[in-house]
C-alpha cells in the first residue's frame, strides 16, 4: 500500500481515540493532516472536543474542518495529542520537525496525558538518525550552535526556502538539519543539545510518545514501549 494510504489509515485510527470533552493536541504534517480531517468529521457528527494546534498551518486546517481551538494558557493540560514523526525507534523515541513545527509540537506533547504518534511503515527504524535531526536556533547564535553540533558529530545544514533565504519557523527562528547518522544514545544527544545556549529546541522526542499507530499495508499496528 502506498505511504499516503498508510498515513491516512493511521491518522483515521488515531482520531477514533478522542472522547467527548477532550482537549486534543493537533499535530502537523501530512499524516497528522488525516487525523485532523477525521476529527473534523467526528465533530460534525457531534463529538465535543477543543483543539490546540501545533502550527499555524494546522490551526488553519482545524478551523476549516470545524474544530474549535483554544490555547495552552486556557488549557495547560491536554488529554490526547495526535502527531506524526519522521522516525520512530523501538522505545518510541522520535525524530520530529521535518515540517518545522518541532518546538510547538514538543510543548504540546509535554503537556499531554497521552501522545499518539501516527506514521506510515517507512518511519519505523531500529536506530534513529538517518533522517537529519532538525534543531531550531535563534539566528544570533547560529555560528556558535553550528560549531557545537559539529563537535557532536554532525554536519549542520541551514534549512532554506526555494528562493535560497533562511526558512523561518512559526516562532521566527531558523532550523539546522543535522545529519548525525546512527544516533547510538538519543537521550545523551538530547541532553547535550538542550544544554547548548542558542538552541531553542531539537527534534529528539525522548519518552514523550505513549503509543504509535503505524499504517502497514492494509492494517494499522499499535506499537508500545
Ligand atoms: C512536523 C513534524 C511531522 O510530524 C513530521 O515531519 C512527519 O511529517 P509527515 O507526516 O508529513 O511525514 O514533525 O514538524
């Protein structure tokens, strides 16, 4: 089955997990898209939820499909978040941020009682690191952060727009895509990055995912830690 169908199957299965009254974190990307659309269909059928989007793009989509939105100030505790991932390892550690929304995605995941990851089968890996790790930096610190990332073993590459200018996140920051190759110790790398001034956030999500729903062929598999 094509990746698109696996993404849709996983996204739709995750949308079935929301319950009346839930505050729902709404992820970003092409897999989370299907979950948001399916949640919108359930809202039209009577489901009562309120959403917290992880990006401006998802906020637009949620409004378009009829999901009422709120903020973390009003609802700092989220019942369930549904979000995609670029890679998922056997411990459900993740690389995220391919779509540039890693900072808000991590805040929302952290605030959630349950984080449901939705993915197609190509995202499931034995070891994280083939996908370049996105690292969000303030532009002032970029040179310093690049040197630190090189010392940690990767070659950072500034994410750019098609016109060659720096890509900016919803928070006005830049992203360095960092090819580490196989990451032997994800928690240790996460700590080293978090301890580097100028890094606003990185795309290693350690211990945040509760469950992963994987579209595989015509089935949806559930992975737990
Ligand atoms: C956005 C993300 C996405 O969830 C991740 O890139 C996966 O995207 P897709 O579902 O389109 O493959 O982290 O910042």
